[in-house]
C-alpha cells in the first residue's frame, strides 16, 4: 500500500549487538548501553516504478516560521500595547501653565519610581495580563521548536559509533518525548526515579551510574528555561497588578481671562463722580460717603456710598468681593487683601488689588493721668496722655461702651471727634467751609486731602467672661474698679493693605454673619489703642488656597479716603459693625497683647470691606484651574520587569527558531515529526507507513492514504502474565501489534 505514485525509498540504520540488551541495567542517570556496535548494516525499502516524493523541507520550514510567530508576535505586540498605553497617557510635572502660580506642593509631588497614567488601573492591569495569560501555554511551542535540534542531534549521533553513548536509552527516550511535548508531570516522575536509584544504590552499595544523555539534559534545561520565563512574566504581571493603584492627581489648566476677574480697580461710579467745581467733589469728600446738593445749594452727606455692597462685605455675604489674609514673614506685616468672591476653590490667579493693614499699640494705664471718678461723673472717665510717657498726646473721656474710637489726622481740613466724644464734638471750621473748599480741590491735589496712613485711638472692652478681665497685675489694663468697669487704650495706625494679625493659612473666613459676633452686654475692662491703617496697591499670587507672594506700594490718599471718611465716628455710619472686632478680640484668652493683635486684624477686615464697596472687578491674564482626576500610579520597576520578561521570552523563541531553521533538513524533519505523539503512535500501529518518507504526521497513518486507505481500530487486551497489550483490528480479527500486520 503506497500513499504516492512515486517510488518511496527509506534508508534505516540497524544497530547489531554482540550481546543481549539487559533491561535491568537501564537507568536514567547512568545508562550503560549493553550494545557493542560490531557492525552498522543498512537496509533499504524501495518500491519500484515510482519517483521520489517532493521534499517536505520547504513546508516544514514554514511551520517553523508559524510556530515562532505565534510565540514572538503576541509577546512583542502585547509589550508595545502596554508601553504605548502608558507613555501616550503619562502625566508630567511640567503641566503648570504659569510658573508663578506653581510649586512642587501645588501640583502633587510625583515620585520618580512611578509613572502616572491617565488610564484606569483596571484597564492597565487587564492589558498587562495578556502576556502572562498565554505565556505558560507557549512553552509547548518553544519545545516544538527545540525538537528540531533534538532530531538533528539524534540523526548526527546515530551515524557514528563514537557518539552512541550520547544517545538516550529507551527509558530516557520516554522522558525526552515527554519533555518535548511539554509534560510538566514528567518532572515528578524523574525526581521520583532519581530518589529511587539513590536509595537503591546506597542500600546495595552499587557504584555511581554514568550521567544521563546530554540530549535529555539539554531538553530538560530548555524546558525549565521556558517555564522560568513564563513564571517571570506571571510574577511581573502580579507585581504590576498589586503595585498599580488609583490615586487622585491634580491637573492644572489655563483659564480664559474673560472667565474670572480676580483683579480689582476703582469702580466706574467712583471715577465718574463730580470733582472740580462741585461742592460734593470726590476729591474732598471721597467716594465712600454719599453726598448730594439740594435745590438751595446745601450739601448733604448721609450713609455709605454703595451701602448695600459695603454691608454685604461686612457680613461676608458679598457676591463680588471677599478678603484674603497674608502675612509677610520677613517684615511681620499682615495684609487684608480685597479678592473676588464666589470663585471655585480650584481656581488660582495672579492679580492686582488693594488691601488694608492696621497696627495697634496698647497704652499702659500708668502712662496716662486718669481723673478720680465721683458720684456725678461715675459713667465718664476723663484721661490725659502725653507723648513723653504714652508716646502720644491725647486728652479725652472714656465711657462704658463696647468700643470707642477717634480718627486723629485722616483729613487735611478737619478731624474726628475728640476721644471719645463720638458724634458730639465740633470737627472744626474747616469742615463747615466744605462748600467753599471742596469745589476748588483739583484731581492732582486730592492725594494731599486724605492721609495714608492715618492715626486713630480706640478703647475696647474686655468681657467679663474673658479670664483676662480678672488679671489685676496686667499693666495694659485700665482698671477703675470702683466704677465697675475698666479699659484698655490702643494707639493704632491703618495703612492700605497693612495688617497686624496672626498668619493665616486658610484664605476665607466663613461666608455668613461674623463668626465671633455674639450679643454682649457685660464687660469689665477697656483697652485703649493707638492705630494707623495705611492703604496699599497690591500685586499678589494666589494658589493652593493661599496667597504665596505679595508686592505692595502705599496707595494715594484718595484710596485711603474711601475708608477713612465713611468710617469716621463723625458720620456715625459704621460703629455697630466695629463692635464685631471687639467680639473677635475677646475670643483670645491668652494675653491682652494677643487681644490687641486680633482686634487689629479684625479692623483691617472691616476696613477692607468698606473699601471693596467702591471697587469693581478687572480681568487678569494669569488664571488657572486645578482639576482632580483619578489616575493610575504604576511602578516603573514593575512595568519594565514585565517588558523585559516578555522580550526575553520572545527572544528565546527567536533563538530556538533560528537554530531550528539552520538544522532543519529532510532527514531532521522526518525524525522531528516522529518525536511527538503521532510518531510514537504510528511506530506502534503503522510500522509500514512509519518507515516511509512523509510530508507531515498525517502521512504516517494508512487511514489517511488517498489511494488505498486502510482503517483499523485500536484496542487493548490482557495477557496471560497479567499485563496488557495494544491490538488493532481491520474487521477480520484482532492482532496484538499493528506493526505485525
């Protein structure tokens, strides 16, 4: 029965031995082949009148290419995909649009051992697992490529009697075939066999066996190499799965200048107010007071200009403005800066604005002369202070009120009420000549009308629930115990954006009525302060919810007049708001000096709110927004371990494929296809076809013959000795071995 119309000629080498083969001497780790090769006979099985078949070498080499491609292409492709996914979506540290608004702290510190990828961690883990999913199954393909090398070794060493000892024994051949077919359980059998021989040799004191066939050892090494490569890929993938975590990262994006308006400038309604020639000239009255003339030409001033906005600013309810605190650590100066309200917390900017600061100095009780209070003057306490002892010349009368104050030099032509005759003293002749003086003030002279900074004094109460009210040894407290109340006197100065207060890290106070304002009717002591509040032009940067840098210059007098005129006690427009500063001060229980500092800070806030009513928003070219996004934090070491593992595995495939391509030939290919399960099966049941030259494993079986197919069925039966044998039947009876048919 021929599978081809060509002649088939198979040359086989028959090893003749001079003695019987002793199967009991066959071991794995040192086989002494009981073969004395005395001659090498060659026999040929040729069928006449037929031509040799087409060489199967070419299609078999394409098989090498296909097998190698199945190993290399997925590994390389999966590696490219994971790298492309990481680097195409990697986030970098240089994404801050404006260097002035960024710092390492503001844009999330990124550790160098990690990649930050804008891809969900689950997706990265899924893509990374592709190579580990198929790695172990590809080990069998590596062994398939290596089988060409084994076939070449068998062919080469079988041709020379000198190398017969290199060839495997039949038992070793069983392991060789099992490892070439990537059977992992073969390791358990081989370990069991080695242990059995070890103990048997020790018990019988047998000599050490010779090493196993180098072909088998090399095959085991390649199999182990493939398994270790697969394990390395899976370990790297597991590491990547465990170490890749989702984290929140901040991204910064520029914002169009027309979106938010963080800068502040003088409002249009102030700029358009009448000036030269008007009795309500803004150059004399300022923009902070409402002023108008009646038909008879009389001047009236009443209330605050833009009153609703100023009142909202006092209560932190303005939809346009708020104040931010900043402390210059080098100078110890604190600023209250007018800033935009209702801006999302993730928006940052660099802007120009205005601000106020106030510094107050407590005047010791012993530095002033206080008159004895009698029954007729029990509600008044006259006092007199001199610059030689108190640092300021001031005379006045204090009353048992929450807060009393008097502006000393805020205007060129008049002063506030004497300390502390609020609303009851004559401001002087300059005030009553406003209808003559005001129309003559030119714009260029306005800066000299209002003082910046201006000086003022105040007396504030210390509430009875404040423990400091009972510190009789405090030299700063003005104690007049027989009257039932005492006071602290403060010498203060207010300037532009100059603030005296503790540093503030959080930018906002609560956006609801003053947090420290509680109805208080009881007080025990008063503190007298002297203050100067200057007004400043400011340029500042605001990010991470804090002012980070601030440059300032003292504003002109017109800006200061927007605060000092409406705040003066002479006009009585804001005293009830100033009481909230005393509430804030009384929340400080550590020392009277700390109380004074807190009072100064709160007054700066109130002055800034007064100023904000006469300001309007301006755009800034430096505005950015921070957006928190969920990204994947991936260890660089884990990623590159996976990449290197994938490429090493693919490299093993390339090397084995290259060797297979080099050694593959007609004879090698015939042996290679017989090293698998099909070849061994054909050797048992298809002795005739197994000796033929075929193109593929299909040709080893007669049932695949296209001319004369012969179909037999394989079965088993028990032998008389208790074993079993395979047999085959063609329908006419069973034969024990297909080779004997």
